């Protein structure tokens, strides 16, 4: 991406005018659309004209490719949904409007969690607006199927494998999982945390410590990952996460492992949560909170003025809006001054778990979901992990060697 930055800069200078403020995003599932409707209503209430540009592909990878292509073509969107280190990468080339004036006036440093501040602030100050906090290491359970099979919710990965085998032998799909790379890789993150602990996860998938990557502990995590690939079948259906969630809803799958955007979809479809679909920490999560965060950046151009960006940021930083947006999306707010008394029970659990995690050093960024390392290394590692899951001919030594090579080139 860095090689493209000078070209992108020239492309932005030649932007042509657009009639409305355009927001590029990947909120396309039922729950995400419900949250987007809240955002649209907020902009309408503030007399802000708005054009949505949705990119299908729940992990955002496709949206990032669209963003780069449009930037090169001189037709960049005004506002973009973005995550983690990507924010700094785009700010480094001087293309993002500063939000420091509104942040100072409205005391963002005090109103947002320090974690939210650190992600959305660079050396230039605030260049992005945080919207929501998602927990990723959730285990979603179809309670009806669990009861019918007379099984218990697994609390560790040994039990998880046994329960999945029993479900498969009983003719029940054990895990709702599509073939999208990010879905598979988030499963691996939960396995690494659950089998090695938080420090091991941070050493291997955030700090990229070669000695920890090349370890018996990593081989064990990969072995669990491989066993799940065999249980589920390596020829996974070509579907997005929300289609996988529909299998859970329709009593066709026992489990789904993934972020609480799944909760947003369940609520949007009026599913009884947690009575029909229950929320549990992923096996052996050890009170960890694997997170990602939705943020918005505001892109400089001739047709999109700084004053307009500030007005929109002010509207979307609003406490009442962020409350309603997160309630719909299944997430918890990035603002720490929002009460969640009327949120779903799973969101209340997420809120409590988050506070425990940040107070005990257990809140950890998702490598897979763009929160931990630079985008180039992230994509390379994700590809290797995914290839291991889909191809039984790839050994644990193969994937470890490749990840070490990526880690060393990232130094």
C-alpha cells in the first residue's frame, strides 16, 4: 500500500465534486443494516445529505480494495469505515481531516475509553471517530439443539472437539462456518487464546515473536485447528458470516464462533437471545476480550469541506446516537459515559467482561480483524493460516516457517 501513496495523493487532488456526502462501509447484514438505519436517521435529523456505498464482504477486505482503487481513480468516498492500524496508514499520507477541534470542545479524551482514544488518535491528534466496540471471542450456541443432543456447553477446547464430534455423529452440523478467510482465521485466534493464554496470543499474533511462533504451544493450537477443519470438512460453503448465522437461527448448526455483530443479526430477526441462541465466552477464553472497533475517517477533498466533516463527526459522536447505534449493532459503546441498562443480556455480559479485561490486561486486539499489526503483515499471515485450514497437505512446520518469514520481514 505504501508504494501507492504518492499516486493516491495526486488522485485526491483531482477529485470531482459529488452531490452528497458519501460513506463507504461494509455494513450489509440485517443487524448492520438496522444500525445503519440509525446512522441515516441521525444524519437526516441534522440535515446532512448522505449517500451510502455498501461493499459486500463482512470482514472489510473487499471494501479496502475498493477504497484503494477509488483513491487511485480520483473518486474517493468522503467518509470511510476503517479499523485499527489502517487509520494511521491513511493518516500518514496526509489525507485525513483532523477532528481535534470537536474532540477538544467535547472532551473526547474523557468521554471515550483510553483504548478507543489510542486507536483513533495519531501523532496528528484525532483523525477518526470511534463508533463501537465488538468482542470477537464469543461462542454462540443453539440451545434447542444442545438440549436435544443432551450435551453441555464446552468450556475448553478438548471438550469443544468432543461435543463437535458427537454432534456430527448425530447428524447435526457442529459449526456454522463459511469459507471467507477472516471467518476461519478468527476461529484460530480463539484457539490460540484458549490453548495458550493471552500472553501467548500477544507474543505470537501481535508481537510476532519468532521463538513463540516456533513452539510446541503453537503446534498444539494448529493441531486443534486442523482437527476442527476435519470435523467441519475442508470444503466449506462459500458464504458470508450472516448466512452462517442463519444456519444457527434455523436450528441447522449447533455452534458459531465470532463477534457480537452476530448478536445484532439475531436481534434484528427477533430471535430470543439468550433463550434460543445463547452467548458464551469462547472455550478457555480466560476472561480475555478479543476486540475490534468500528471507526470512521473523513477524507480531504475539494468537494468535501472540513467544516462538513466536523459537523458530521459531531452528529455521530452524540451520546444518544451512539447508544442506539450500538444497541442495534450488538456491540458495546466506545464512549464510557453510556449506560447499558436497556441493552441485551449478552451486551451486558460483554460490557462487564470488557471492564474486567481492561482492568486486568486481558483486552487484546484482533490480528485477523485489522487491529494489531500493519496491513501487509496481517494479510500475509492470514493467508498462511487459512491455507493450513483448507489444505491438509500443509503441515504445521510449513505454516510456522512461513509466518516466521513474514515476522522477520516485518521487523
